[in-house]
């Protein structure tokens, strides 16, 4: 019985377009779920995966792959998710943008190149885990408001209307979440911002 890698390699040898189409159908959903581990919102995850497949085809990356196609795609999605997070942290700093759409120019910040050395990636993963745990430990409403603002990029007014609270309450919850993150991360957050500024 032929395995996925052998099948897709045969497809690329005879018809690269069919090979790309097969990879998209086979891995789109798993790759979106993988990206969601990092970026919190399905819209952004789908954009990241779409960018990976677009570059995979337009730059003919399939001609240069020496590992498995699956491994390449998962690594490319992970790297783009890292770069998206770096772009978001650098763009926002301590301020939360209240725009309600996927940021213009984000695609330009998403590159296929490996953004970190193994040591840097480990440090990033540890900090990412700390951020995740800190957010998870917030009071439920504070966490919901923060995620809606920070990761879903919803305006304060939309959050207030959806949750049935005042805009002032939204502002207070976002401020509380940021204060908690600053306190927990301290120098780690500053080190992360410094790390972002290097790229």
C-alpha cells in the first residue's frame, strides 16, 4: 500500500498542480489546527496556512524539499505563526489596537525562513507557554475580554455589546490583563521585545 509521501512525490513528478492540490486537501485542516496553537483565531490561522500554500506554489518550493512534504508544511506554518506573533508584539507593544480586521501588512511579515535558532525557539516556546498560562489564570470575564481584544482584534464597543457590559468595563479588564502580564513576565517580556527587535 502506497504511503502519502510516495503518492504525492509521484504526483509532483507527473503534474505539480495536482500534487499541490492533493497536499492542500490532505493537510489544510491539520495545518490550520496547528497554527491555532499559536495565533488563537481561526481567521488568522487560515490566512497563515493560505500564505504557506501560496508561496509553496508560486515559489515552486516543492522542487527544493529534501524532507517530507508534511514536515516542510508544518515547519513553514509554525515559522509563519512565530513571525506573526513577533509582528503583533512589535506593532502593539503595550497598546492594544481596536481595529476589527486582519491587519494590513501582516502577510508581508510572514516569511518562510526559519526565524530562530533551536535555542531561541526553545526560549520563545517557554515564554509563549508562560503567556498562555498567565492568560488562562485570569478571571473568566477578564480573560474573555482580553482574548477578544488582543487576539480577535475586536473594537471595545463590539466587545461591550457582545458581552452586555460597558466600554469602561472592557477597558478595565484589558488594563487588568496587561498589568498581570507585565507583573508575571517582567524581564522576560522585555527580553522578548528585545528579541523581536533583532529581526
